[in-house]
C-alpha cells in the first residue's frame, strides 16, 4: 500500500512529529510504502518539506507534492494551528482538493476534548464531511463527536501508540543525581494548563515525609507565549523553602537524553487541568514510570485506571500521599512499573497500532474494478 502522510516530523520538536515518526516506522515493516509531506525543518527517509505553517498557498503546495506520489490513501495528522493561522482554516481547501481528485483521506484528530469551542465546531463541521475516515484515540472522543458535531461513519478508535524500550542504565548518575535520591519529575513543554506550579507548592510537604525526595524539572517552552507565567514559575522555585531539593535541567533533550531523564524518575506527577491525550503520558508508559494524575484530563485518568500504572489524585493532599507512597514503597513502585509495561505490550505497542491503522486504511481504499487477483508489491 502506498501511503501519503501530511504532518510535522523530526527534528521538528512537537508531539505530533514524534507520533508520526513512530507510526511511520511501524507501518513500513508491514509492507507499506510511506511518503511524508511536511513543514520545512523536517528530515528523514521519504520526507519532503514543502511549506511553512503560515503560507497562504499551503493547500496548493501540499497537494501538488503529494499528488506526485499517487498515494492509495492520504493520512493527515491534525492539530489546530498546524495548517495556517489558528484554527487552521487552510486545512479545509486541502481536504476538498483530495476529495475532488478522489484520493481517500483519513485524519487523526489529536485534540478532541469533552467539549468544543465555537471555532473548533466550525472547523470540524467542514472537515468531517470531506474526510473518508477519522481516527481518534479514545472511545469517549468518538462519542463526543457524534453527540456534539454530527453523525459520521468511519470513525476509528485507535489508541496512541507507545514504544517498547528498556530503562537507561545509571540514569540518575547521568543527570547529576545520587542513586539514593528519590526523583519526582516534572517534564515536557511548559504550558500553564499543566499546573507544574502545583507540585512546586506541595513539594515541601513531600520532603517532610520523604527526606530523599528531589524535584527534577526538565521543561522548556515551544514558543514565547507563556514567558510571564514561566518567569513566575521560576520565582516560585526560588522562593521555595526546599529550593535546595529542586534541580532544573536545561538543554535540547533529544529522545535519548529524554529517555535518560525519564528513566531516572521514581514518580511523575501530571496535574494537568485540561488536554486530550498526552504524548508525554505515552513516554512515561514506555519506560514504566509510575504516575500520579489529576482527574481533569479524561484520557490520562482512564489510562491510569485501565493500566493500573499509578494513582488519580483529586487534590493536593492526595497528590502528596500518592507521590510519597510510591517513593517509599519499592514493591508498590515495582508493581506499577510491571503493570505499565504489560499494558503497553498487550494493548499499545506501535506494532499493534500500525496494524490497526493499516486495517482502517484498507476499509477506505476502493477495490480495483477487476476480478483478477491483485498482488501488492513493496
């Protein structure tokens, strides 16, 4: 099968780029030929950078390049803002170009919340009729689309994939910690909705109950949108009575470095106030890191409940108790790790996700008008 993918792609730093790379790497061994049309900055095998996000002629550039590959199906990784000014209005003309050309299109919606803004409703009501298929990562996301946007066929629920990898040896030493340190990790791109400051505020109480606790912060900003909030966040760290137990890591954090940081963590709190699904949560699961999450993001809450890889904390007290419990009880931490890795292997490995995605493609590609046997060559 010849697949055209439209997405960001490494070394561009964003969750969609990482997702696409892992998916493509798992699709190719199944006998698929995959081409990626991307923004400038992407690199790799069969990767073709042809546009800037703000290009007014973005639909023409993408369609013109993708048409040269004569794909059996086009798979678009959708995130608001990736295709022109927010909320990505340039995305719609591109879809209809493929529709007129009779090229099947499937779209993965990476941001489906339990409710939609008026802008998002307008976009989705234009997007869904033009797509031959839609992929979402959670069953509730399918339900909320059908309830709040409209009735559509071919909505496939395919979870966010997770890597199967080993912990990095001597990871604590590599990031400047002592082996006996109990690392609480805040990581990922800084955004106010992640509520990192909540963990900084309660960390003195954690230290009171576990003297070896150390808070590791490995976060940076993708843009300068939240510069003032980030400044206040670091001021909060400086004013903490346990500032000497807080360690800040800086750098580009390529995947190998990021895996080392994650491997060093004994527990990872995710006190997020909103979100769809979390690519960072997938990183935690890949390395079997115990997590403590807020109940506010349904996808992460339900994933913790299904995999039994951590705890859901309703308030500060429950965050403190859950974090300390994991730090102090080595057998519990080991069990949570085993639960996470077993759940990934049985449900979320990229091999499984690639096969489910290929099955979805095959349901959307019209058969050739012949009764002769068709052989697909790599």
